[in-house]
C-alpha cells in the first residue's frame, strides 16, 4: 500500500480543525518567531486517544517551527512554510507525486474501496441497474484475471483484424471509421467528438479530432526527453511482440511508427496553441472536408461515423490534418496499419489480458519515475471506480456532503465576484464599454457547487453484465465507450442544457468552463486543507478562496477572455486593449521563463493561462483582505501550505513538458514575489531571493 502521512497531517488538519501555516506575523517580524505560539493557541485538545500530540500539530498544521531556520522565508517562502511538512513526505516506490489533491483523492478512494470490499464479499444479489449491482459485478470482471486472460482482445478482435487486413487506404480508413463510430477510438483519422459550438454555445457541433501523438509532441521534440522517448519506443516494440509479431517484425514496425510519429508531430499544434480558439476553431462543410482530405472518401467516412448531414464540421488542427492526408497513400499503408494497431493496443491495455496490463504498467511507471507497481487489488479498485464514476458519486454525496459548507463557500464566491468587479473597473487600459462587458460576464457566471440536481443520463445508460451472464471487463468497458458515444449523439441537434454536470462530486478539483461561463466546485474539494469552518477568514481566503478566485480569473485569462458572457467565442476587446493584453501577457511569459526546476526552465508560454489565473487570484484575495496584516499572513501561509508537493525527477520532467500549470513551488514563489501586499507585511529586501522590483512585478489584473 502507498505510504501516507495521512494519520499525522490530515487527521490534524481535518479532525482538529487546525489547517493553515500559522504564519500570523505582521510587518517586519519573522514568521518563525511566533509560529509556535500561534498554533498552540489554536490547539483544541481534541485528540482523545492521544495519538496526535501538540508538537505533531505544530509540525503538521503549521509547516514551520521556531527552530527551523535552514531556509529563510525572504529567499524561498514555499520551502520555509512547507519544510517540516515536506520532510515527513517520503515517496514510496509506488509514488511519482504527492500533493494535497492526491492525498484527499486517496481518502475518497479509500472510502469507495471499503464499499467495493463489502460488496465483493457479501452473498447478496442486487437488483439490476442499482449502483450496488454494477459495482459488485464490475469488480468481479476487473479482478478475475483468469477470465481476462481467456477473453484476450475478445470483442475487439474483429476490429483489429479489419485494420490489419486492409488492402488499401480506403479499407484502412473504413476500418478506423467503424471503430471510432462504435466505440470512440481514434488513431490517425476519423476521430470526432460532439461538444458545444464555440461560436454559439447554445448549440452542439461536431469536432474532428487530431491524430494520437502517443507520448506527445513535447516529448518527441524536447531537448531533455530523449531517454523517455527511447523508453516509450521500447514499449511500442514490446506491445507489438505481445500482440504476436516476431522480434524482427516488431522492430521494423516500431521503426516505421517512430517515423510516422515524428512526421505527424512536426505538423501538430503545441499544447498552448490548442487552447486558442483563433487557431482551433476552423469551420468546414462536408465538401470542404473532402478538399482537405483528398485521399479519403469523406462522405463514406462521415456516414460510417454516424455524423453525416451536418451543416459544419470543426477541424481543430488544420496543419496536422493536411499532414495526415499526405500520409494516407498506399506506400505508407503498412506503417499506418501498424500505427493504428499500436494505438488500439495501448488504449485497451489496462482492460485487457495480463501481458498487456504489465507492459502498460511498466511503461507508465518508468515514465513517471515509479520503481514499484501498486498491488493488484489497489489497481482493480481504482479501475472499478473509473468505470462507474457516477454510481460512486451518488454514494459519496449521501455520505460526505455538507450543506453548511456549501452555503459558506457560496458566500465567499459572491464576495470574490464582487471584488473582481472592482478590480476590473479600476483597470486604466480598458475602456468603459469593455469593462461593462467584463462585469456582465461576472454577473452571468454560473456557479455549480457540490453535485448535480439531476444525474447525467450516462449513469443509468451504463449497465454492467456479470461474468455469469457472459460479461467481461473488456465487454463492459466497451459498453461504457458506447454509452459515451450514444450520450453525445443524443445531444446533436438539441439545445445545450447548461445545468448538466460533466464532473463527478467526488472529484478533488475545481474548474472553469468558458463555453458555459461557469465555475464548478465538486463536493470533495470543500474540505481541509482547502476549506475548514474552524479556520480564520484569512486562512480560508488563502485556501478555498484562492481556488475560487483562480477559477474566476480563468474567465479573463489568455483563452477565457476570448469568450463572452454566453460562452461564445467572440472577441469583445478593442484592438488597443488586445495589444496591451498581449504586452502584459508577454511580460508574464518572460517572468516565468526565469524560473526553473531541476535545471529545466519553466515554459512561460505553456503555463500562461494558469499563471494569469494564479496572479489574478492573489490580487483578488489580497484586495478583499485589504491592510489586515494578520489575515494576509494567514492567507499567504494557507495558500503556500495547500500547494506543498513532492515529485520524482521523472514526474517533474513530465510536468514541465506537458502541464499547463507551473510547478507548485513556482506557483507559490512567483505569485508572491509579484504581489505588492507580500512586501507590505514581510521584511523583504532587494538582496533577498524573493524580491522582485516593483516595475518587474507582473499580472493582467493588478
């Protein structure tokens, strides 16, 4: 099992209500000078069993003590606040990463695991379609490896055979279209999804997906990632061998896959470009699609996919589509078939026989720097939860949701929205007309907290067939894929239901959806250390308040700012304002480019949206607090404590290459160094590493 600091840290913060960092300092005092007294005053003497001492709470909740002087807060605030907490975190061989999101997710998962264990052991028969029946039978399908090995690729074999036996490009594309139309698989061409139209968010449209780039463009083209690419290619080779290819066949196929992959990646958008609707919202008619894909019978493909007859199709990555079309020629047929075969094997690996499972597990562990796999039971239970998210969601809400906490967070959201309105109205570079539009976006922002009033249709559409009735993990997984496709198809041609939830209540996260102009806070995020009713107002503003303000800020980040109050892609800024926005954005990019982890620079372009949101969130909560130095100290400490994290070197490299967020340490130090209020309450001098000159501090919303 995963080593956890749960008994010490989480019990202290949740059971005793002493989250936060205890940095109750003002002006030029050192946070260490009074941290111990602050925590002692908060101690409620609530550990009846005596398993958690006052000293434990000082270390766990405060993250600092007066004896901890190795790191100065003036040089590294993140390390100073979190040094005691981080010293207690020892990543197990099964771990690539630790943070509070993961820790709380493990708590939720553990609660769900108890339910799975109880159901798997009892001898009861549950009514068909109930959460209990589905969970019990799904876990049996997941955990019965003899059945999984006997099934092999089972129901997918005819589709794989149709790819492998294709005699020409037309048959190859037809095989991919059947696979995509029935289950949603996408490899080279024919993938699609149905979502809100970015130009008219009240309608649904068809988006043509881009090709699967396997390990990803960032790794393929990265300067420091060659060893990871080599590892991944070894995985490709091993998967093809497991499929039945000889050593020479697998090696040759791997080489051809690599050649195609590098060619495709060279014409693929970067991650940051994929968030720009000006680049990705490209409307085509069916006739224009045919002109784009000259080597494909587009009408036939669309009919097979079940999406023919639409007025428009949105192509996300036009240049990649052009490249794919150029590759769809007879001389590439075998390489294309090998590429799509591997994509299918990789997609199905977790749900297939033990040979594929082991190879997939080994690859992921190597990519993230994990040296020991989870035990089978843990893997099976996680997979069961993944396959029945809404059924587990109903159970979670019944057991763990607090209406009182919801109401308190609603009040905080109203406070933050009001403050953001004031921040917008004082921006001298924005015209009055644009400010009114921005304020309108705040006023119409939809707020979703906790869980949906009506559960998504996919919950009841998803049914589980037990092994005793001929079901298997693979067949039930394919049902879940078909349910997702059917749920999408039912929306096409209807008006968007903006009350619908796409996030389960047990999710430890928060998000902003620009197409609905909404912020979403699932039930599970409304707990310590992010929110605690016993915390000070300043600590809660630095905790859940920072998270809320971050999501609100996304409405005005480099992507979200391009959508209006209705969720439509609609540039509502003047040319002069856009130019100033771009100038401010570029200063943020350059500012974050100066930070590094493990000698690798942070990618300021990749992380721009999240950095804008972080900087805006800090402006918002410090504006709410004003000149209350104690509350500011609470807020800074709590925010820093919440972003404590630990990573393997490999996982940090993965984050630096793919994550749109800056590393957690940078999220803290870079934001605070650009926050004027930080300098108001702490003694930060020009010679200190946290110091940034006023003229070099960045942010869109200041």
